[in-house]
């Protein structure tokens, strides 16, 4: 196939290919997509023993089907989380070959149930697993902290020698010349990459829909979306075809699929994890910084991932990264670790005052808050959102600084049709504009002003907060107040508890409100998503008398038909301030240790 040149390049590449696609592929886009799907199917067929066929007529909730088709040994292996598997792999109690093959087979089933795979890697993965088993037998020790652990990877994170299309038909056939930096670190730690997962056209959907592979659906309710853009990861993890995966996030693309599929996901602060070697349009754009991060079937899996990556000191190779490792609470002193009692102050954002969450989301918040409210050492307060509508104006104005010319050219080069959510975020988005240097500066200033105002809002939650100095005229009083203002702020809110979205996973092509996730991308705050409950139409009744606030709110309100959301996971999001990634994770550990999360048995680890 003739390769179309595009601006799609590694984000940190020192030389950016600025040429736009100038011609269509030699083959029609439909034929290119057919070849991609045939290749995927061939990689699944290469798994042995053969992966069983699934029923022709599938129920909406397919999460139980693997338990009917896999062996008892495979179910035992794939039912375990990363922290459960690693000591058994390190000791030799489980062989890497057995573990990898079990996850390959379950991943193949996940594809047949939800369409979440771009390719399996049986030959590479099993060869690597056999090497690791031999290494353990020869040396009597594991090769690294992730010895033998299968990890799945979102397709646009490069693996040398494999296709790297980032969801565009025109880029199918481009081959990664190197393995992404983050994957090199995981490989050196002993990981085995067994599956590559789906992503949407443009990488800018909160769903996963492309003309190469079609739609990836939600395993808890196939009429609903898996989320996006790392939706293949979310669906695969929910079906236990992986225990740990890698996604990316510029507007919610880790947190949306984690939330929709009832798994854990972490959006780290920017410049903590290495991104060299992934593919995306608009290379070099810095107005809104994308990040890479983990999705996991357990909270501990997220921590393992972060610790392994940062222990490798990736900033020595990528100098833009901040040079500090994973910090434990005892080192930093969060939540009173250095005193006798831990303290955690949680602010609850019930509603961003733009789009009201659906009843299942409000119920999840209520259940968590009520269980925490009277627990010793935990303080609950309400969070008053600050102009979240303005935040969307700013972030949406900075996503496509070239007026989406790069995205558009990559779609149009092959003649493939625009997917509905590509139109939503680009052609129907009034904020998309081609910036001049001066207009980009103007919006960057607006971004920084908003971040400063939000930081001040957070500072005001301190018990010893003092107002700014402008109103103080007496010089002696000014000196005195300066000392007071700049003393360490005490008893501030530690984390914000809030929705992941305005509802559980929406119907396909209906994820059209980003505000509950993109808000934190604009502020560059770390956020972790965790499962809480499942939607229940018998409990979560629609509010028939609700009067919508605006067009977005009306659209979201009309989406909610209780029966259509049956079984959908309802997850929540915990947010901390910039570079408090460890703090937000530790806060969730405290919450989980205080109340029994998740509340629905169908969402347990």
C-alpha cells in the first residue's frame, strides 16, 4: 500500500514533518480498513488453543461470557490483578508462558464481544514469556519488578516494526521505527506486551469509533459506549483480557473509558511520564498538554505502574520531564502521616453548574459521601465550581490551534467519512479557529488567568486563609499581613470528589459533554477514577420535571432513559492539585480503606 505522508509524528521528535497528505492511498479506504481487520483476525487466530466462538445472539451485558468459555486455569489466572500476579510470576509459582497465553485467549474473547483489539501479539509475547521463564530458571531471580506481567497498549503508542495509524485510514501502513520510551522502560522491567487496543478517528472522542475498526462497545451494556479515546483499553480491562494497560489523555481519554468500564485510571500531571514515541496530529502543540498514563483493574496496579516508570528516571532521556520519583505519603507528610492521626479533607463537586449529572451519578456521590461523612479523620465540605463554562471555552479554543487543519487533512487524505464525534469536536465546534501568533498568546493568557483564579479558590479553603494585600494601605499593617498571608496554609481541601462525566456510559455517538474531565486537563490537575456502583433503573428514576439550564444540559437530560443504562458502571473521580499525583492516589487508598468500594459486586477487583 502506498503510504500517505502526514504531519502525524512522534510528539517529542526534534524534527516535525510539516507536509500535509497530498494524495489518496492507492486503495479505497474500505479496502484498507478490510485489510486492517483481516490482519487483526489473523493475529487472534494464531492464539492456541483456538479461541472459542461466542454466541451469535449476545446479551447486552457480556461480562460473564468468558467464564463460560475459558478453562478453570485460565479463569484463575486472568481473574487476578497485577499485584496478585507479580509475586507468583517472580517466584515461579506461575510461568510467564501460562499467564501470557491465558490473557491472550481472554483478550481474543474480549475482541469478539466488544471489538476492542487492533491486533494481538501472540508470537512476540510468547517468545518473550519463554525467555523470561528461562531467565528465572537460570538466574533464580526475576528480570525486573514486572517480570512476566502482560500489559496492553493503546495503538498509537509505538512498538517498533508494527503499524502506527492513530485511528486514521490514511496512516495505515506507517510503521513505528522505534518502541516508545515508556514501553522500553516497562520492557526492561520485565513486562510482556500482548495486545494493542482500539482508538477513535482523530483521537479526540470520548468514545472509540473509527473507520478502520468500527465501534468499540461497553461490555456491561453493548448499547452504550466504552468511552474514549483509550476505549479499547477500558473494554479489554473490564473483560479481564488485561490487568494493566496504557492510555493517553488530553480531555478525558483515560478517565472516560476507566469510568465507563468500571476500572481504575490515572491522569497524571503533565511532564511526569515519558511520551517519546507515540503518534498524534499537531505535534509540538503546547497549549493543552497531553499525557500518558495507566488503566488498571486495581488501584494498586496504577501505583505499581507509576513507581516502575519513575524509578527508571525517564527525565534523563526526556529532559522536559520533571526530575522526581514516586513520593510516598510518609516522605511528604500528607494527611498527617507525621502525626498520630491521619486527616483527609474532601470537597464534593456535586454538579459543575453547566450540565447536571444523571441520577445514577448523583446516587454514587451520595452513597460515598454519606459513608464517609461521619468517619474519624475525614472532613467533607462542598465545592463551589468556578466558571466551568468558561473553562470549556478556553480549553476548546486551544485544542486545535491550526483550526484543525492537521486533523482534517489526515481524515480527508483517504476519502474516509467523518465520524459523528469527529464532526462534533471539529466542524460543529464554534471554538475551533486557526490562531494567529497574537490570538494564541491571548488565549494562553486567558488559560493562565483561569488557572490562577482556580488556585486561589482552592487556597481559600484553608482555615488560616488571608485575603490578598491590595486593600491594606497602612505600611506596618502591610508588613504584618504579608507575614500572615505567606505562612503555610493549613487545613486546605486535599482533594475534590466529583463525577467523571454527566452520566454513566452514554449511548453510541452521544458522548458530547467533556466538562467533567477536560476541566482538569485545562488546570493540569492529576485525577484518579474509581468504580462505585452500577446504574439500576429500579432506583435511578428520571427527573421528569427537570428544567434544563442550556442546550448542552438539555441534550444530556434527554439522553437519560433509566432502562437504557441498566448495569452500566458508575464511577467517580478524585482530583488533587498539580504534581500531587501521589496525594490523590493516597487519598483514594484512605477512602477505600474506610468504606468498602466499589459498592456493586459486579465491579469488584
